[in-house]
């Protein structure tokens, strides 16, 4: 199906199907002491995605297609002075998923959805959220239990608008997230404790993710994947209100019955055998606005230990970014740039695994074309944000992406999606001894027609480097979508 057909389908969706969606779970209004309030929500996302993946070699699959999808969520929130109860159901339906878009590997996300569902009209109803929040069990202590949302690094609002904007865009869900842009998404079943004091905040979690993301049997718990974690966030007194520092630790354990092993060893595996510890810190800084101008900076560091199947695991990743916004200028332009490095493995024959493992991320926050993951990668980028009108936000990104080690592989995916089968959640393609992956240009826009209605659009174009050229006949990939979002 070509691009014109995709646009026709998008128009039909925009005129016939319901509702838009908030990008994060809506917060309920504060409850008056001694009273309780109930908030009902209804949200609908309708989207058409169009793919023209890198052209495969002769005999490969269909690399050009489009498909429509709809996601409807109905929820309720009951808020009291000492408790909060949230529940939500979700219904997802696909149409026209490509049955033959494989070779080499999945040719775009439509192929991944089909690979999980085994059919072109994937659909499912499932429990999205069901969690109880107990407030002030002790002064400043909150407990949540049940099926909940979670984004590592974004556990609590900072109170500083610029620090909050950078954190939500460039820190939250980098390692553990809800995979929210995917249609099925994922949630977390377990316990979370938050402690808030005036100079610092702390959070601890123990949970398992649900199936989802690309998996149509969504909402089922994956008890063989377990995550333990904690964060400690503080604003250094010496820096006043211009910086926030967070230390974090995460333990990821995985022993699912999944016959896949995405690494450079070439060894088969009947099941997953992974136990990885991640320790790190984040520094986000931002100045106060002076004559409308404001700078920001980010430094993110993470090291890993543990085991990868029979190998010892040691890996590292670092991200450094900076930005400047001209808030008093027309369109309020915000320009940012940075670099990410995530280690790869330099010897497939030894007993050490050196590829940084991204665990359960929301990859598309950091790679909007969904072409690569933060594993054996180097990503140098610039991005620009602008607001031509109060209701229109636009964004442009340029990425120069390579592999950190030519002896490792090209990784893509967003973490565990199913309890058993052949889909671990990350997959690989060969590097062919090269490191030049792609140059990517991404354009997006969000237009708010009213408080309840918005339209989002995206177009990404990638020009493959030597890594792509060695596996594909074509070197240009295009991915776009048009999305209608309604909420009540």
C-alpha cells in the first residue's frame, strides 16, 4: 500500500473514529480533606502508519505498506484524602498488518506486530491499570500496589519547568518505561514506595512487566521478568534551584521460556538466563530565564554488572546534552544537541558480554524512527523545538548513528514483550564489520484543535550507511504516521 492510500485511510480515521490521547496518565484533581472525588476518563488514539523500509535483497519481503490502528481506553480514578484508586481498561484493534514484510529481519514495526499476532487483524481487550495508592502512611510516605505506570528517571515532578521538560524528554523511561507509543504498551504489577522530604526524594519499586508493546496477548503478567530498583533525588544546596541530581540502581532478572539470544556469539538458547545490575546517576541543570533566554544541560551515566547467559556481563553508557531556548523570540525556539555512547562487545568468543543492555525502555522517546536501540550504539544529534502558535508545536531532529563496536551487532527493540515463544524483545542484524549505521532526519508536529482534540504527525527519513548497505539492496527508509487523539 502506498503513501496516497495511507493518507486516504488517515482521513477516514479522522472523520469516522473517535478520540485523542494524553501522552501521560492524567492526574486527578486534589481531594478536599475529608471528602472523596471520582474522575472518569475516555481516550481514543486512531493512527495510520506508513512504512517504506530499506529495500531488501532479491527474494526479500514487502518493505512498503500502511496499516490503521485504534486504541480506546476507559478509566476511573477515586481520590480520597488518604487513598487513591485507579482502574482502566483498554481495547486495541489493527487492520492490514503485513504478512510478508520480513527479510532480512522485520521490515518495520508492522512486521513486528504481525510476528507477534500471526494475523493481519490483531485485536485485544485487557486491563491497563488497577492500583491502590495509600497516602501519608508515614509523613511524606506513599505506597502504591497493583498494576501501575512507571518511567525510570521520571518518578516525581521536579518543580522546575525546564528541568522537568528535559527530564521527561531525555531521561524518563530510558531504561524502564511503559513503551507508551506502541499500541499495546506495557504496565507493571507490583509495589512502589515514595518518600518525599523537602531537600530530597526517594523511590523504590519491585514489580514484573506485563506482556504488551507488540504482543497482542497484552495485559498478562510476566512473572519470569523481575525488576527491583531505587532512586534518590536531591537538589545540591551549592547549586540552588538550577540543578537536580539523581542516583539510581536497578536489578533486572529474566528467565523466560523464550528461545532467543540477541548477541554476537551466534549461540542458541532454549530460554533466557539474564541477571543484570545497573548503577548510575543523572545531572539535569537549567538556568533561570534571563531576558527570555535559558540554557539547560544533561549528563547521564550508567554502568552494568551481572550475567548474560553463561557470560559475565560488564557494560557502560553515557549521554551528554546541552540546549538553549530563546523564550522571548518569535516561536520560542529551543535548540539542543548531544551525544550518546552505549558499549558494544568486542569479542564474541570470550566469556565476557560487553553490550549495554537497555532492559525495558520506551525506545521511541530516543529513536523516533525505531531503527535502533541504546545498545552498541553511538548517537550524535541536534534537535529544534518551536511553537509557531499556542496550539501548534513542531520539532525537528537530525541523528548521525553508528555502532560502538564493529565486532558486535545492530540492535533494535524495546524490551520484553511475551512470556514464552521466540521474541525476547530485542533483535539484531549483522554489522558486517562496519560501524556507519545511518543518518536520520525526523520531523513532527502536534496540533491542538481544542481541549479534547488534537492531531499529531511524524515523518522520518533515514539514509543507511555501510552497515545497512551490506544487508539491504536499498539505503533509504521512510516512516510516517498521522494520529488523531480525543479525550473526555
